[in-house]
C-alpha cells in the first residue's frame, strides 16, 4: 500500500488564453453517492440573530464560573464542539519548503477571533465580515483571546472556531485574563480563583477541567497581571495549575510571563529563576514570554539565547517557550530584531508567540487588503514559501521562513470544498441557493498547505485567489486566473501535504469549471518520491463538471 506525500493539479491549455479555472471540491477515497435535485434561490429574510433567545459563546466572572454546570447551561448544545482534534502528520514525514524551516519551531497565535468578549453568536452570523483565519498550517496552538473587566475575564472559544481548528489539527485554548488594576483588575478575583475547599483542593481548577472537556477545547491560557499579590499567592497559582494537570494530563496550560515566584507583576522577557517555576514540577506546559526582548534597551542582553540555555539546563524544552511578538498595532509593519530569535543552522532559540495575530484583519481596509496582509504575514511578500524573506531594518519576515507547513490530511480519505467560512451567497452542487451574506467557520474547508507553489512552463503566468461569485458547495471556490498561457505548456500547482494511503481501486475526483476549454491532471507524489499523473477524463468547460 503506497502513501501520497503531496498532491498537485496540472493545468494545460491546448490553444488560446485561459481566463479562469475554478477548483471547488477535491475528493480522495471512496466516492460518495450524490442525489440529484433542483435547487431554487431562497426567499431572503434576515433573522434576528442577536435576539435574547439566540445562543452566544460563554464568558464569566470568577464567581459565576464556579457556579457553572452543564445541566444549567441553556446554550451548551450550541457551544459544544463535536469535531474531534484531527491528528497531524509527524513533522519528520514532512518536507521543508525552504532550507530555513525548522521542524522543532512552533507558533502559538493569540487571536481576537471575535471582536468582543460578550454577545458573540455561537456559530456565525448573517454577515460576510468576519475573521476567517486560513493559514492553519503555520500554527501549532490557537489561543482564543478575550476577556475584559467589564464583561467577563474567563472566555471559552466559540464553537465554530474550535470546529475549524480541530479540522486542521490545531488545539485551542480558552483565556483566563486577570487584568492589571489600571484595566479594572481586582485582587478579589484572583483570591476567588485560588480559594481552597475543606479538602485543600481548588474548586476553580476542577471547573477549568470540566468546562474545557464539556465544551471540547484543549485547555487554558492564564494571564495573571493583577498587582497586589504575594509569594503565597504565586505558590497557590502553581498548585492550582498542577491540580488541573493531575485531574486531566491531556489539558494544556500556557502561562504568561507576568507574575513572578514572589507574586509580583514583573515581566522578565526571558525564562529565568523568577518565572521558571510555573513550567516546572508538572505545572504549565508552556510559557509565553513578554515582548520586550526585542526592544533596543534589552536587545544587547540576548534574552532569547539566555532562555534557550536556561531551559536546556533545567530540563525544559526550549520550544515550549514562546518569544512574544506584539503585532496588534502594525501587523506586517511590526519591527522585530529577528537575529535575536535566530540560532543559526536553520534553527531558532525558542518558538514564536504572536499577540493579536488577528491584526491582519482588524487593520485591513477591505477584504482584498486583509488577504494580502495575511499572505505577507504568514508566508512572505512573494507569496511563495520556497522563497526566504531577508529582514531589512527589522522589517517583517514571513513566518514560513521559520516553520513547516503542517498538515492533518492522512488516512484513507480526504475531501474539501476550499471554503473560507463566509460568503455573499451560498451554493450547492454549483447552484446558488441563497443570496444572503453569512459566516460560519464550522463550514470552512481544508485549504492548500502551500500558498502558493506554482511552477509554470514557457511564459505561463497564473494568479490564485478565492472566488465568492462562483462556487460549488458553500460560499467560495479556489480560482486560478491566467494572465497568459502558452499552447501546449502546463502549470503545476502544488496544493497539499498529505499522508494518505492509496489502496487498489482508490478514486480521485475534482469539481471544476473554466471559461475556456482546458485539460487538467492530478499529480500524486508518493512517499518514495515517484510522481503519478492522473489525466482528467474530460476537458473543462464553463459549466461545473466532475
């Protein structure tokens, strides 16, 4: 039984110029049965999704969090994710796109997946505008960032975010935000969290386990920045984390570099004797370092290099330490001293932590601007992970320079509709059945691992994008626009990294359309390096065909 390592599509035009080819559904495995039907555009009626009866994502103050129970959670059925966390392919089986990528370096993204703490519908809205993150291949953990002293400081990920992350093999953490007093923080909130019962246990820790397991996410990011605490409080905070891990060792806890072992708020910007206790002795799994390691007044101290050495000397994995980079204000314009992160030999001192990775969306002027910012942020200015950006005057370096493209495509079967999770319309089998704007990240498909690797013969030139005007299933399709195609020349587009088992009788199908007659082949790169080309059984036309 052979395995596919990557798969591609090859576009070839016999004569003329290609206007566009739209790739909607790629299916690998046993073909599903299709039921023919005649669809009609629905009559549009905008529901009041913000009504009092609409389910919303959960958030609490500490006392209310302790009162929560599954039995009394009226919105639980809507806020639970039932999509299991897909297992990703081992990095050892993946091939780097460029020589700088390191298989050990990880990225955690702290992202405002919704614009506020309260009032977020559990599963999308009747609006197109939403942060539909689609570069999952570059992150290893998503922190659903939120919390405010005026709404709630404990926030669970909305179900649509968990669903999409799990489909891409990415664990999700909720947030416990204990704010500074300047932002409304209260010592009493921390004391409530650290209160013990008669058996000397922390009810709050047990509640953290229950909520995460019931809702279906992987753990918590703890951000303790409230002043006025002491060494006993710090010891209790560590003990609370240890209880969480004891009750369920599979839950992940990430600790933020703010509280020190004496209970003070004193950002270290490195791993050292002041904060390491929180990731030792079966406490937190990882630490997110504060951002100042890259500032001029601290740069000469090489804090990430010191963190790497400290971690190794204290039996801590340096790649479970994340160098924080605050990108909220400037996203792709954020200045970073990348040389302090880099270690030589295509490695980094620590992993990478991004605060407000969603800034590419919040700072964008329109949808196209958002897509361009995302591409430059996660890949590079050339939108080709094979290329390596070199930072000039601390300019932003695309993150594909440092980390592999991960993939959760394995097993015997794979299919995707290439949906981003929103749309101006909704399509089924190529027919428009709704003209209502919508977003629901639960409906997002698996997007290409490589954005983009395109090899052109002759003078061929192809530009990829997402088409919201024509789709097969969902809100959008994958579109390739050709500025020029030479007759008899082909363009190879590398789409997915995979670990798919190919049994005798396996089927590969794709639904496509084109403005002009076009030949398409699927190319599978096997684990032994052999490439197998499967010619399409028909030429494409302006109508959808399989």
